[in-house]
C-alpha cells in the first residue's frame, strides 16, 4: 500500500518521511521493508495516521 500511495502521489521516500513527521534521512521504514528489521514502537501508529490521511488514494483501488 505504501508503494501504491507513493506512485499515485509521486512521492519520494524523503517526502513520505516528512509526512510521517520523521527526519528525511531516517531510513528505518525502508530498512523494515527490505530487510525485516525492527521498526520503532511508534512507526505503526504513524503509518496508520498516514494511511488514513491518504485514504482517498488507496480507497479507489
């Protein structure tokens, strides 16, 4: 779903991190996705808020 939203809105990874309220150079989300590392405890909440804010994008699918 992250990729779908990024493509639809033409967002870079840095822009996603901005919207999540995290530093642009924070690669934790991308490391979790690629390597299965552990995310920070607040990442699921941040992602849920971001998904809700982008509902219009993914609800169309």
